């Protein structure tokens, strides 16, 4: 379950930013996760709660913003939404796709005190 290590990384970012921006408590974290990021949202939520125990983020909410998977189809010359990698273009059936979005994970916003 790599979600646990991802949450440990998020906590490290929160702790670093608490020092830089002078906040003492995290109330809410909005996290953008792309459909191709390979992250299970329920495992992420569980792991976040476990990792944050006894820290400045204990009891905080994790809000997950789901981002669609997008690709550029060389045949259609257009952006298309895809469900997963290595599938054909939903418009023309071509396999000449270049992923342009949906494989990212980033902290979008924080609510802090």
C-alpha cells in the first residue's frame, strides 16, 4: 500500500510549510489526484488519518479532488478523456495517444490555523 508513504510525504510538506508560514494546525487538505496516478482514494483517506495521528494535522479532513485522465490523439488532433493507459482513442480508435493530464497528485489548498 504505497498510499501510506504518499501520506508521509504529504505530512512532511505540511510540517515544512507550518514552519515557513507560521501555522500550528491543519484543518483541511485539498488534494488533487489524477485518474492515472495509481492512487486508491479510500486507501489514501485511511492512510492520511493514520499518518496524521499525533501531528499538527491530527483530526484534519482530506478532501480529494478527482482529475480526469486526458490525452492528445495524434489521429484526431484533439484532446480526449481516457479511462486508463494503453486503450484506444474513444473517438477514432487510434492508439497514438500522448497523456497530457491525469497522472498528477498535488496539494491544491490548505485550511490552517
